[in-house]
């Protein structure tokens, strides 16, 4: 029996989404929206939080390092999706993130703030990963890339909305200055509670239920089971390398741009804010069609378009002069930094069998791939220091080599998965 929403790619005319698929599409998009909101909120609020807790720049940076470590700890949670099921894990991540967000807004000191945000990152990344698994397993093969791409794009939309809301909330006249940043977190509780309520209509994926009925899911939960099969081990290492290079090439694209633009190109803070706002908004249509690109052109050719556009945009955004030119190329830098994740999400979901799909995400992205996410800012900061290059621009402009290497390896190592049904045995050999 063919799982719900999964059809042969040979069928020319796409069948419309069912009413449940439409609701699921909306639900996953809204759930992932808050990943972008939370990540952007902390970067915007850091000066206010440092002031509130009387932290130095070094202490603030150390706090961020602790919080970001949660993206790797999420490995322990994400892999449970292959044991508990997709629906129970989604429920745990939504409720866990809601509670941690509330605790963040009430944290009395920096230590408890960092712990609350670290835990929030664990649940957020868990929610993001299982959302991609849902998207892969519950939607038709010919539109799987589009669905994954749009859901990924909602994380960027969350960041943009946060960028617009935070300044307004910080001007809130009803709270004294030391407490205004807390309102950014506390105000998110209402929509998060609504999402927790709406998840009642969420179903387990048909593919997971089918594999469970076959007895495959009931195997003992072995942390290293993905290593014990030569085929899955080989693919896990290949996909992990692709995630690592992708994060190395994209994770610092926006992080250092304000410092570069003001310190090395002489732009004012107002000009930088205007450039980031315009570029972020202009990039959104491109980000939302990234999934469609890989559905039409394929994971390899479509991925090449996205990776090359991102690599060129990032290199140019840290090399050119003038607000107009920098704003223009920043559009492609932001697009690339987000859209490459859509490519990797599709590849990761499609190369592994249902009973290992969540475990594969945990290993390839959260544990091994995220090493690139964690070390890239540290290496950039070290090389850009006064004893080395002395500037951020020339260092970050080189990082897109990671994206170039990644797309070369995608062509060399990864089969074309466009339109392929999940669990197609030919993809693993």
C-alpha cells in the first residue's frame, strides 16, 4: 500500500495536497518560524542582556558559546525520532521549547539564562529536524523539495519578523529598561501555546507506521547502529562531510557583516541597518523558491545554482565597496546561507531509510556537521585578529570555499534523488 501523499514520480500531473497535508504544511512552517525568531532574538538582545546581568564582552561571548552548544546536544533528542515516533518527538520539542522560552524570560541571572537558552536550542533544533522528516515522509516525491524549501524559508521569515518586532518591544513604555528584553521572550508564549494546542491534530507519518508494523522500528535502540552497516556508515560519513563544509561556508555569512561594513567600509550603523533590512526582505522570494528550484532542476544542478550564488554573494559581500553594491550582493549572501540548508535537508532525508532517517539527521547534522558551525566563527575571529590578517573581510570572503567544495562533492558522491520515492534501495548503493 502506498503511504499517504507518496506517489510515483512518473505521474505527470501532481495530485493536489489533501486537507491534512495543507494543515501539516502550515503547521510545520509556523513551528519552524520560531527557530528563526529565537536565534535572531538572542543576537539582537545581547547588548541589553549583558547590561542587565552586568557582563563583559568576553562573558557575553562565553554565554553565547554555551547556548550554541545546545545545537549539538540536540543529537541526543533528534535520534529518538526513530524510536519514539515523529509525532511524540514533535510534541516533546514544542512543549519543551515553550517552557524554556518562558524560563528564559524569567531567568534571574546569566547562568540560568544560559541554561534555559541552551535547553531551548536543544528543543528548537529537534523541532526543526523532525519537521524536515515530516516534510520528507508525508508529501509527494515530485514536490518534496518545494515543501522542505518553504518550511526552511519560514525560519528566515521568523528572523526578519523578530528584527522588526524587537526594536518595538524594547521601546515598550510599560516595563523599565532592565526588563524590556524579557518581554521579547515572554510575548512569544501565547503563539507557542497555540502551536502546542494545534499539534493535537498531528498524526504519525504513514511511512513510520508502516515500518513499525513490519517490526523494523521495534529493534533495540543502539546509538551506533548506523555505523554497523557498511552502506549506511559510508553515506553517513559522506553526508556529514557535506553538512560540515556547508556550515563552514555559510554560517559566518551574516554574523560578521555589520562589523565588516562599519569597521572596514565606513558605513554608519543606520546605513548597515538599512542594508540588512533591504537585503533580508529582497532575499525572501529567492529563499521561498529554493525548494522549487531543486524540484525542477534536481538536487545536484539546482544545488549548484544555489551554492554558487551563495558563495559568490558571500565573497562579494565582504569584498566590495559602497552601500549600494554591498546591499545588492548581501541579498545573495543571505539567500545562499539559508537556501543551502534546503538542499542538504532534501539530500539527507532522501538518502536514508525511514527507520534511520531521524538518526541520520542527528549524526550528520547535529553532531558531526555542526562541528563546522561551531568552529567557523572561532577560526574567523582568530584569523581576523591583530596578530594575523587583522581584518574580518578578507577572512570571511574566503570561507565560501566550503560551499564550492561541498557542491563538487555533491556531484561526485551523491546520486540524483529528484522525484525518487523514499526507501528506494537504489539510492543507498
